[in-house]
């Protein structure tokens, strides 16, 4: 059996991903476009998934080239954006994409951590016009009820050895990443970080489906995942209230010349 790549397991549940994953606050889109300014068009999206952010930006009249390397995710993305003006879906990894133009905005929703850590900042700078905006954002969530959060964390303990990493209720990217890497990158400046707290309520079954779209759980063997979800599901009522926090990281491409040869 071929080894599964964690960054590519989302396509196994592409339709569920589209159905249960949250979108992004309208205020975030407002802020990204205000930061990018009139020059922030067209936009390049890295790791577009099923189009949660694609539709939000294209709906504001921004032409979007949406890169998505997973064939199943790209198929849902193409289906969802088929009637949306200005969207071009490219089934390609960011590292393999060779732009024939520079973009005023490069953004990535819930996906930048999957890009090549050695090349991603330089590739972003090369794809952007001087002064172009970079916007990276993620949703994080936790149970609104702390007692439920503690009970669910305890239910994970018997399965801890099977999980590829600790699954907890941390909101947003851990530590100071990617702000620390951006601050050290000579290609970018004018850094800004913003957060958007909000709430989401969904049926318990949809919450378990949401967990099933997350890579840590997808990497579990099927029987282990079913037992874990059974233990978590037994703790939930009919509906689950989540406290979400969307973290946004903004930067601007400095004016120095990059290596990209635009043809």
C-alpha cells in the first residue's frame, strides 16, 4: 500500500470538507483588501481547497488564480467556482507553479503550513509585484464550554499514542509562527497581525464530521478513528457551540528585484 502523505489526505473527504469546514469572517476579507489597496488585483491563492476563501474574494470582484494540488479537492473547487467570474482553477502545487505575471495579492487560507518551508517565502516574493500584499490566515476553534473541552481532551488520552501530534484546543497557529519567519525574511516588511473572534454552532454529527476532515484524525487507522469519535460523540449533546478565532498575518513585498523572469 502506498504511503499516505498527510498534506494530501483532505481529498479523501473533499465533499465533507466543503460541507462542514467553516468559512472566514467578512471583516477579514475587508481588511485584506484594504491593506492590499487598489493594486491588490489580481490575486494568487495558495492551497485553495474547496474554495471557502476563493468565493469570498472573488465575490468582491477580485480576479483569483486558485492553486490546489489535490485532484479531488480541485474538482470540488472547480465545481463550486464554475459560475464565479474571474476565478481560474489551477490543479497544481505552489512549488510547481510558474506564474507568467506578478500578482498584487497572494493569500493562503488554512494552507500555508503545508508549503515547502525552505522555498515558500522566496516563491511568494517572486510571485508578487513590488508592494504586493501577502495575507496568510487560519481558523482555530475550541469548545465554548470549558467543562466539555476538558472532558473531550480526557477522551483523547487513550488514543494519544496513535495520533501524529497532540490534538488540543489551541486557537490559531502555535507559538509565534509565521510572524517570526516573516519578520526575518528580507523580502517582506510592513508586517501586521490581526485576530477575529466569532462563534459557530453546529449539530454534534457535523462536529464529528469536521474532526474527520482534519489531517491528524485522517491519519489514524479507520478502526481507531471510529473508537475515538465514538468516545467523543458520547460526550456531546445535540449541538456543539465553538469559539473560533481567525488569525490573519499581513506583509508587503519590498521593492527589491526578485529572480522571477516573467514571460
